[in-house]
C-alpha cells in the first residue's frame, strides 16, 4: 500500500504541505526550476523590488504630490487660523472703537455739565457780591 501511495505522489508531483500550502502565491517558496528559469525569476523579483523602492523613476509627479500633500495641508490649516485671528482682531477693533466713541461722548457731556455748573456757581457768587452783605434783623 505504501508503494501505491508513493507512485501516486510521484505522478501528481510533490505535494505541498505546511505553511507554504496556505501562503499567498507571491509569498510561497519558489518551486524547483532549472537555472535559466531561476535566473529569470530572480530578475523579475529584483525589478519588482526596485520599482517598489524607487517610485520616482516611474512617476515623479506622484511622489512630489505625496510629499507636498502634508505641507499643503499644514499651510492651509495655518491660513485658516490666521483668517480666524484676523476676523477676531477686526471684531475687537470695532468693539474698541465703539467703546472709545462712548467714552468720548461721556467726556464731552461731563465737560459741558462742568461748564454749566461752573457758570452757575460764578453767577451765584457774583450776585451775592453785588447785592452786598445781608443785614440780620
């Protein structure tokens, strides 16, 4: 019976077992090949590895865009922050202008009131001086 199993295995080829049986095709150990096939296989793997490691040779624009994308996002973020700061400063400037205008109006009103009070006191003082001293009876 062992002889029949052995003959069947020889006719079907070597049976793969272990992790190679379930590994993806590109991760499986290469099958036995003659030297010419083996050299061609190694060259193919090498060219695939080179193209994966050096994308600039195939598409430099893609590499530049990928490298510049992070910088562009950072620049855009900074621009948005600066626009927000500009809007906040504009609002604060308008608020300060309103406050200064309010204080200027209050100052003008208080100066006018002080003049009126000063003039009234002067008139009372001058009126008291012209009428003379009061006699007490």
